[in-house]
C-alpha cells in the first residue's frame, strides 16, 4: 500500500503535499509533436456569435497549433474560417450551382488509390500523393502507430474497416489520410458537393478533427468544413451550398442538414467515417445514426468505423453501415492492460466529508501541473469551479450545459496552457487530445470501467507518453475495484495521512452559509450529485441508500444536509402517495419523515 503524500514506491514518485517531495518530482515530459498537432482545433470565429472577433480566434488557434504549424492560407479561409480549401482561382465552373443537385463524379471503379504490398512502418512508404506527403512532413510525423500501419493500407485500397483502438492511438490520421487521398484521386471540386463525412460524438472532438484535417489538406485544392450543434446553422447551410468536399459533423446537426438544407449535395459521398462509435451511441444518437446511414448513398460508399470498445450496439451499427466482409483491426487484444503502459494509476479510499478537503489539498500543491478533474454532473462542475475560483484557486470548467462559445474558448485555453486545472464532466473524456496533461483526478467514480479507461486516456498520450491518475472512492464503493480488475486496469492504493489534509471545513461552511450565490450553487450541486448517484449503472456498488448524507453534505460545505426533493424513478418509490417516486434528502434515511409545509 503506497502512502498518498509521501510516495515511496517508484510507481508513485510524484509531488503531493510535501515540498520536499515536490522537489524530487519526476521530470516533466516533453510535449510530443503529435500531441500538439492533434490538439489543434479549428478556427471557430463562426462560433463566436458576438464578443470574439475573427482575429482573436485566429490568435487562439495560432497559439495552439504553434508558430511552425501548417495553417490555412488566406485562400483557404476566405469563405469562412470553418470551411477552408476553396480554390482561390476557381471560376464559375467550379462553383456549386444551387439550382442543380451538384455535378456527378466519374465512377471510382477506374480510379486506383495508392496501395502497399506489405505492412509499412513510415508514412513515406505509403505512396501517397505529393501534397499529402508534404503536409505530413510539415506536421512532423514520420513513423506510423500500429492503427495507422494496419489501417491505412486497406483503407487506401477501398476496404471497409472496423477498428478497435484506445484513444491516443493515432486513429485520426488513420482515417483522414485515406479520405483525403480519395478526394484527391477523384479530383473533387466544390461543385461535386461532399465526398467524405466524418461523424464525431462531441463538438470539441469535431473541432479537433477539423484542425488536423486543416493541416493535412493545406496543399490540396479540395474544400473542408465543420457543422456542429451550437454554431450558426444558416452560415453552415450557405457553406454547404457552395460545396464542402470533406465534412466533419456531430450527428444531430448533420441529420438536420441532410433533411433540411436544399443546397447540400451529398449524393457523391464516397466515404463515411464514424469516430468514437461507442460514445456516439452511449450519448443517445442511435436513431440519428440509423437515419444518417439510411439517407446517405451506399452503392459506392466506403465506411470506416472506429470504436475504443466493442458493444452490442456498435456491432449493430457496423452491421447496417459496413459492406459485407469488412476488415476488423484490433490493436489492443494482445496487450496485458487496457490502459497505456506510461500511465501510473492509483486510488484513495476517502469518506465523503473529507473528499473536498483532499481535492483542495491536492490541487493546492499541484498548481504547477496540468490537471483534469472529472465530476459526475454539470451542476457539480459549476459549483466546485465557482467555489475554487472564489477561494483563489483558479480553475477552468467544461460541461454540456455551457454555450458552445464558452466550451470552445475553454477547450482552447486549456489546450494552450502549460499548467492549470480543468473541472469537467465526461464531455471531455472521449477522444480529445489535450497536450501534456500530468494528472487525471476522478473525484466522482465513472459509470463503468469503459468510462474509466476513456477518462484516464486524456493523459499519457502518444508514443512514450507519461501521466498519472488518481480516483476517489468511498468505503462503500471499493467493490468497483473488482470491475476494474476484470477490465485489466492496474491500480495501486494510496494511503491518506489525515494530518496532511488541510482543515478548511469550518471556513467552508461559514462561506457557504453567508454567500447566497454559492449556497444556491452548492444546493444544486448536492441535488445533482444524488441524482447522478441514484442513476448509476452499477447500483450494487453505488447504492444511493448507503450514502451517509451528513458526510455528503459536508463535502458541499453544509454542516447538515439541505432539504432537497429529488425524483429518483420507480425503483425508489415511497408508499406515501404525496411523495411517490421521491425521497426527501434533507435527513438521514432512518429518521422519521416530517410533513413539509
């Protein structure tokens, strides 16, 4: 058993509380070019509806991509920052005629894409077009990752692929390179409409993919764009009508344009990429994906489906989207652990009333590190970020109920930061390549082992990447470790010396009692925490009835549980008709119910 603050095993040589230990911390790892490049997000001035000027957003992107990055030329962005690559010298023949359904393409049967006879090791062995090769060199990539070595050649040959790979494995380039080569080989023009569609589960991941596509297509004449929820739909429709050859999209907004944008030419779609397919289905886009697949032409369409985990729903989606005889690529099946080798993982058993004090102590001593803290609900993220910022511990926050402009700016800011803390929900847990993250802290345990794997995948990314992870568990939640062990997740327990935890409870309770806005936010967070806990998929481990509500309340800054009324569903129904389906969380379960006024 390792001690949490004085970490003697080599596994845990990291700074916690002691300044002596801080001085002996492991050397900061170098930020890999790959991590920096794939962290590049799109120019989002179209999303900045009001306050942010285009110049400001371009400065954000320049800082993220780096001064040496291959950004878009003026010609690339003259039609809007979210849609690039339009020919600067294109005449009327290259403009899409809105009165037609788009120019037809020649059959792809006679077009030969570059292929290789044996599994290559370097990008230079792929026989790619000169423009793509030049872009890859400018991006700083030479050697391919396993998913790229095994995936790109069959995709270049036109095969359908179902790929299983961990996040951070390099799969973005694995599907973008064949897609760009296909557009180049078929000589797509704006008037031909869309040839490739990439579907992403979240807006942030879509922006990130767009940033990589933007660099990869820096020397190509084909157009590229992005359509996501929260952005200006009318502006997106105008760009689609002009012709976007490679389109990155979130499922809901893509289906909206397919059904309601007359000028959107998609009859020439030759490739469909479904990235993070398991996540797309988990967040409720199953119906949208089925409709999208049904609408898109299938006769000459190549499909690339990537998923970090294989579920029944993913298999169903593969069945309806892939052509018969797809190639299945699993780059993880031979590995001993489900998480990457450079990731050092541990957990601490902590009572509810000590959770915030421990988190505060940890963050206070890691102000020079880059840390992501995962919480279970939007309201919890809002409360704890407001509280920490109020008590002069600056943090950023990211959750699904924020406006798109706020989410985009926060994502850019944290990507570009060398140190700092991001408090977030699982909206940031999948696919996002945030550079140089030192620590992943799971303040609230995930819903299942798959979510755990995706959360910790935000650190130790890329070849030789290093990172650390810490998960908070209450004594009643230790059963979750069994599920993680079955999922091949290696964990070591940290000890928690009480004398090293900062004693701020009385000051916290005084602050929450006097500050109306923090008090209201704390109640919302307390309520949402209990709701999230009650809806946990592993109820045998995470049983809301086993919680000590007095201790839970203390973690939110209350001396006693606030009275909140929560809808928990049929499984928690009371015999009292007046409160059927509800539980009064202003008291402990064994106390007698008092009639409210």
